[in-house]
C-alpha cells in the first residue's frame, strides 16, 4: 500500500473523485475493518481515515465531500472510539486494535479512499 501524510493522502484520494474513508455506523465500520484486514501487511501500520479535529481542537469531523466536516458521533458506535493525545495529534488512523488513534498528521501511513 502507498503511504502518505494525511494531507497528501486526501489529495491522492481526491484525484480519484474520492476522499479518505469515513463510516457513520457499526456496519460501515466493520466493513472498513474487513478491508484493512484483507490488505494487512506484515509490517502493519494503521491507515489514515477521514476523521480529524484540524479545524477545531477536540471537535472531530469526517471529511465527507460534498458535505465536508460531518460531525463525528461517538454514540453511533458500539466498538469504535478515538484514543490518544488529541491535543497534540489531529488526524485519526485505525490501529491494529481496531480503534481510532489520534496521530501526527505529518506521519506517512497507508490510507483508504472511498
């Protein structure tokens, strides 16, 4: 899988009329986990998803064109939550535990476009 920082990953997705993947309920989340597991490499590093709090610290939103900045609703999920230091890190990736982790947006990671 290609690896890019968060902004470059979103740019690459946009080139295909897509965006970094988002999910808004448990069935969508489970499908994303399936895709991750199907493409997991030996040196697993969690992929970027379209969730971030770049615009307003502590307020996570999905980048969902044509309606960007769709609010993240943590109550919509039984098994997904964002963990980590969200004060220092603004972009979210899926870790090998299946959870969302706040990460440094400049780190190169695999990514999923949808």
